[in-house]
């Protein structure tokens, strides 16, 4: 296998789709912030204030399915401006990252974004609301393949963006080893845990 194909976002033929974890929120339930300081999902100044819910997976062609999916909403505010009156592309990518990143934790432990590909299909004016929907397309080893779409002002509004991503499952050591100590301590990690993770 070449390096290019090994890193592709195409779902491998031997990928599987596990069920939601029994302790994960159920369909329709709000997904709580994964970190109280997260600029994606927590209620903090400067954040994008994304709200997310567990969605049912309608599957290909709208068929009812048993998969894993997330629905998210983000108000496009004045401070997200790039072009005059339009969203900056990085904010749309942040919205996708947050929505896509909420999918894998419904079946496993923490995951981080390894790769994110976004197609900007139509301009997004400020003052609108983005509705996003992401689904799990397949899992292989620690790799979670997900895809999403973003629509304007309603769940069936005009399509303004699509994205595909790969999330990689990591353990707590990832955060203990790499995160700033004061932020880890703020969510309950001890100085000793942090020291131990860093060797
Ligand atoms: C007491 C409390 C303590 C703490 C509590 C913490 C709670 C936290 C809770 C919840 C947090 C959730 C936060 C979500 C936030 C939203 C999502 C983000 O924005 S995340 C930020 C941006 N992303 C990164 O910063 C990743 C930086 N990258 C890395 O750390 C590594 O590169 C990582 C983990 C992604 C992979 O490194 P490897 O060494 O673990 O694993 P390898 O072997 O390299 O990759 C595994 C497989 O993935 C493929 N892979 C890796 N990177 C790839 C890429 N870019 N493209 C394609 N494939 C890739 C590889 O080819 C390999 O595949 P094969 O199994 O061999 O087939």
C-alpha cells in the first residue's frame, strides 16, 4: 500500500460500525461539553458555542439505520466574519471539527482529529444559523472515519459545506502528556499524574 492510500479518508472495506456505547447519551439528548474550557462546545467567551445532540442515523437514501450520528447548531455571529458579511472559512472548519469530533466519543473513549477535509459549497452570511449533521462511516483499529454536511438556517436548508475526517482514538495520557498543566489541574488532574505521564 502506498503512503497516499494509507492516509486516505476513504472508508476501508474492512471497517465496521459499532453501536453507541451503553453509557452514551441517547437519540435526541444533548451532548455535554467534553471540556469546560472548550472553544467549540463550552459556554466560554470567544467560543463558537456549538450545541450538539445525538441524532438517529437515517443511513444512505434516508433509510432508518442503527448507526451513530450527531446534529449540531451554531449561530454565525459578527465576530466570525471573513469576507464582508460572510463567515471566515476557519470558523466553518471549526464547526465541522466540533460536530464531527462529537461522533466517535459516542462509541469509544477520547479521540482527536488527525485529518479534516472541507468543501466550501456556498457562502455563509453572518446573522444566519448553521445546522450540521455528522455520522460515523466506519471504524478500523483506532481510526474513526466520519463525514458531515452543513446547511443554512434549517436542517433541510441549502447545503453550504461538506466534510470528511479521520479521528484517532487516544487515551488520557495523550492529554496528560501534552496539555498545559494548569488547564489539566483545573479539570481535576493531579500534579503527580501529570508528572508521571511526562516521565
Ligand atoms: C484527569 C483528566 C485528565 C485529562 C482529561 C482529558 C479529557 C479530554 C476529553 C475530550 C477531548 C476531546 C477533544 C476534541 C476536540 C475536538 C477535536 C480536535 O480538534 S483535537 C485537536 C487537533 N488534533 C490534534 O491535536 C492531534 C495531533 N496529532 C496527534 O496527536 C497524533 O498524530 C495522533 C494521535 C492523531 C496519531 O498519532 P499516534 O502516534 O497515536 O498514532 P499513529 O500510529 O500515528 O496513527 C494511528 C493510525 O491513524 C493513521 N493516521 C494518523 N494520522 C493520520 C492522518 N493525518 N491522515 C491519515 N491517517 C492518519 C495512521 O496511519 C495509523 O493508521 P493505521 O492503524 O496504521 O492504519
